[in-house]
C-alpha cells in the first residue's frame, strides 16, 4: 500500500469538515478529484474508509486508523518543514560551543543570554573543551564553535578574532612580590601557583612564561572556580595568573596586587573557531559580534 502525505491530509480534512464539498474547498481541489483520490486509497487498502450514506460523512473503523496515523504524522511533518524553512532563512539551527578558555564562562554567559533573546529558535549548548579535543570535535560536527586562544592552520576552519587580553599576575597585597612593578618567570620558583584544573598547554602562565624559561613553581594548586582562586590568593595560599578582564574590578582593591608578566607584558588573542561553511551563517556571525561587544564592556570595567 502506497500512502502519501496528501492522502493523510485528505482523510483529516474530510473528518474535520464532515463532507466532501467542504473538504475539497479546504484542500483547494475539486470534489470530483477528491472522490477519485478516496477511491484510489480504498482500492490500495482493500477496505472502505467511510461509512456510505452517512451525514455528516463518517469514517469507518479502517478510516479511523488512517486518521490516527494522519494526526500523528502530519504535525511532525509540519514541524520538520518549519525547521527546514528556518534553516533556509537563517533563523534556526544549532550553536553548540566548546570552551578551551576556562575563564571564558565569565563573559560567555551574558553573551548567550543576549543571543538567546535574538535567536530563540537556535539550539544552544555549552561543552567545556577540557575533557575532549575541541577542534577535532568541530571538524566532526560535534560542536559548532570553539572558543580558543590557540589558532591552528586547519583545512576548512576559520578562526575569527574576538578580542585581545593580557594575562596578569595576581597576589595578596601583603605578598613580597606585591612591591614589584612586574614579575619574571624566576619569581614563580618559590611560589604555590593556583590554576584552573587544565593541562599546562592551555594555561597562559606556562605557555607564555614558565615553560619557555624552564621554570617550575614550588607547588601547583588547582581550583575549578574563579571565585575560589581569588579567595585563595587573598588569603595568601598562593599566586595566580588570570586574564586582565577577569581581575579588572580588583584594581585598587586593598586585598590584591595585580602586576604584568615581565616588563613588556604579554598579549593574547581569543578566537571563535568555526567550520568555514558556517562562519557566515547569520546567527554565528551575530554570536561573534555579541562576544566582542561583551568583551569591550568587561575591559572597560
């Protein structure tokens, strides 16, 4: 039996309107064409779908089964059509984000709140890129955006610059290094370094300073939350290196001292990595703009 969507729509229209004439008007076909369509369905099914000579026209037991199928299938088809139409119009889609920058939650959540209001039909999800390889996941279409400070030369992958930031040294105001105008790699040799629980290759303090200088801190202590890192530093449990926009509100705070890494300082850039075919999608381009705008707000304090 070959049942088409138009057959399901026919059965539902006749049931809803109670007659061939009104159903034909609803479907925008002639009553004669509708009658022929019904006969064709019945010939295929081998059963009558309607109780003849009933007013209003009623479905038989077999017709009711076909109606149940129509009421189940047609709404799903309509949802699928609407979703595809949204994709074509650029109004819907998926934005699954992997984050290689642990501190990025500080600015990403306000960005996503704005994004959600502008693009309510886009499915949003955040996957911290700490337990899996984020960029390979991007190429495999497991995620759609990777927030990273380590661009790579990858085929069919774009790295859109979001903003620059400075990794800065943070210690308690009573710490001996608080009197220095800046810190050098050697200053960490006797210190407990408090970091996020990520590998060294993803921590600015190692990639920008300690690893090139072959300096090892006296101890490393890890904390998942930025607030916990700040609390540990203020209580003299160790020192930390964080993005300047994370600690900007602490400049002038009596409990903290913020210093540059080396006399020249260090500058890093954060990127949004996307598949090249997706970079120009309206909602992804808008996400990138919102991210840059939010970063400006944070940096201005």
